[in-house]
C-alpha cells in the first residue's frame, strides 16, 4: 500500500475501528479532531457502520455538576450492559489556545473498563458548547460499536444550542442557587431540553427550581400552540400540533407530544440516577416509535448536511480567495469600500472561479 494512498489507509483504519480496536479508535479520533489529510476518507469509510448508537448530550450552566453526573450515567449504563463512549468538551483559552481537558478526572473509576472509552477534546475557539469536530468524533465512536455515546458540553449559556443538532436526546442539567427564577423562563437552552436534571437536589431551593421549570414548560406550551410555531416542548419533534391534547388523551394523540420530565438527583451520592436514566430511555423510545420523533431525527440529519455544506463552502472560499480577501479587508479598512459591497464582490469572484 502506497503511503500516498489516503483512501487505502482510511479503509484499513476504518476496519480496525469497526472491529473495536481501542488504539485504532483513539487514532481515528485524533485524526478527525486534527483534520489530518485523509480524515474525510476515513469518515466516509466509517459511515456505513454508523447509525446504531444512542447519542445523549449532557449540557447546562457552569457549576451544575455535568461531569459528575456524566460519570454516574456511565456507571448506570455499564451496569445495564451497555458499551459507553464519552466525549468531554473543554473550552480553549482565547489567549494561548490551550485547554485543561480535565473533565475525565471525575471519571477515573472507568479507566480500566474495556466497555468505556473516554475522550477529551478542546473547543479550539468553536462556539456553541462543542468543538467543530465533535459530531464527526461521535460518528467514530458510533462505528466502533458503542451502544451509547455521551457528549458533555462545556458550560454553556442560554443560546449555545449546538448539542441539540448532535444528540438524539438532550439532558439539561440545572442546580439550585445558580441564578434567579427569571432564568427559568428565558428563551434558549432550556427550551431545547428533552429531559431536565435538577442536580444537587439536597441544597435549599431545589423544589423551587423544579417549580420554575414546570412553569416554564407550561407557559411555553401554551404560547407555542397559540402562535402555531413548530419548535418548543409541545412540538419537540418538529411536527406541528394544532392543540394540546387533553389531560385524558391517550394513544397516538398523547404519544406524539413529548413533555420533558424533570428529575431531581444528587450526582455526588448517586441518588436519583436510575430515575434519570429511565427518563432518558423513555425519550429514546419516543424518538424511535413516534412520527414526531422520527421527524425530529430526520430534521437533525438535514441540518447536519446543511452545516457540513456551510463549513465546506467557507473553507473553499477562504482558501480560493485568500489574496482577494486580504485586499478587500484593506479596502474596507481604508474606507474605500463598505464591507457589504466587498462581500458581494468576493462572492461573485468565487462563483466565477467555481
């Protein structure tokens, strides 16, 4: 095999990944994260072996206890006989570019477990709570035969929603005392949750946090139905529902609506984890067995293709127009050209050269 044949090399590495070889999985993850030459060929070779893993996103505000809770989820899933891959995302320094990558310290108990693979990855400046390569790295773990892939995001704000476009089920971790009750009714991250975990529930204010979340869900449901929008807790699958089902509704009408359950837990003591896993599994079943759930999964894949196209076009344009981009930036800086006209001119040049 020639060293210059990336497709053949990718095929060999992909076969080792699919066979579950730990060192091959680690190498594939590194190649994808670093975007070494041939990484796309590797992802193409792996794709036929993907689509079986259940991807669970664990997100929430800084200090909510996501890493400790993720550790407990790994423990519970392993007790159920599941192979678990974990992707922990840490922020990169905007000054040095470095990252501590210390989330896995809280998961050190699983170091010698062959059924667990933990990988830390830096954001490298990518916004939204994930790294640019996170979705592709999840696909590597999927192809390697892991039943569940847990993706722990960095501590995120209200509008950092990248995880919802990567995970099948999104677990939003809250904790009492991190903010006032107004936080529970603001748009953004909380509206995308499939399951809520109120962690550190032994603290004062846990019940109040649960009530705030219940109020947010109820008010959000009424507003979404009234406005006819397609997003939010009432229509979490992306399928429009014209009215809320009645309290007595059963069968298909009730099953098409996913109302995020709220579970209290104390991750440091392992309390409430079984109930939390049951709630996540119920959402997994909803995704697989309802039209709304299947539509949501399809919409996620459509968005993935669109995002990949956007990234590919941006990379191609900035590479092809490197000199012109510098010239346009200099013209804007000299106020000889406005940035909007400069952008239009760059786009026209890129189209002409394609």
